[in-house]
């Protein structure tokens, strides 16, 4: 792709522990080997302002945050990411690979009680016409994803010390994450742009990668 060719915007999403953060660098390597220029990013975050919002959402908020407040903060970070990173990259004809996007808000804040139709409408205001060309959901049962991330019964048992404070989302129940999974599975029914569900249960990292690559090949991304 060149500056004269429109870029393409791909999102990988799914419940915690589904493997999206592992798959995105593998996809980046494939695209670059085939001559594409790639921008890799993540949501929330990906910009200086977005990182401050991410930190507030995950660690620094004091007290119980209302789901409406949560949603607005995610959208604010996303608006900055689109303006500063995604839209310019697409204008330069690049492939944008993003870890999470509006699809996550539909699933997570939808599971918290925010109507998904209102989330979509709010996203239209925040990001304008900059929707993914394709969103791939890596589907995994919630309990397996939680086990992968070291969270059991709302408690983080991982040995990781990346951040000394507890991630606010780790304390949520398995039942909540089961609703999140159902929220992801429902996305193809109403999301404004195409969504593909990839079942990853029982598959190796390489097997999941091959499934994603085959899906993109079928859709003429390569």
C-alpha cells in the first residue's frame, strides 16, 4: 500500500486471556513480509492522553465508577487514538492493527448495563467514520481466559508485578465475564462493520494464527 492507496483497519478483540495481544505481532510480521506498512496500537491508550485515561480506568479511580463514566472515558481515549494515530496512518495507506476498539466497550460496558445501541451512537460521535474494516473476535470460554490471566474468583493470582495496584476489572466476577463473552458473540448482529468470530478453544498459538491468516486471505487482505 502507498500514500495513494487507502489504508485498512483491523481490530482483534475478545475476552481477557483470549490471545489477541499474542496474535497481533504475528499478524504484523505477515503483513510486513508481504510489503505492507503497519501501525500497531491498542485501546484504551496508544497516545499520551490515552495512557493517562487508561491508567485512571484500570488503576487510579477511587470509589465505584458508574458504567456511564467508564464508557465516556473509553470513548475519550478512543477519540484521541483515532485523531492522533489511526486516521493519519490510514490516510498514508498503512495497515492499522489495533488491540481492542469499540467492540470491547459493547461487550464489557454492555455487560455492565449500558445499552449497546447507545454505545454505538456514542462511538459515532467519538470516532466519526473511522470504523474498522474488519473486527476479529477470538472466542474462548470466560473461565479459561480468566485462568490464563491468573485471575480466579475475582482475585489475581499471577506472579506478574507490572503494576503494583490492582486492576479494577480483575475484581469482577466470572458471571460478569461470561456476559462479556456473550456480548462479543452478539456483535455480528448489530455492529456497523464486519465482525468474524474465531473459536480458539483448545488451539495452539500457531493454529489460531493460521486460522486468522486464512480468514484474511479469504477476504483478500493479502
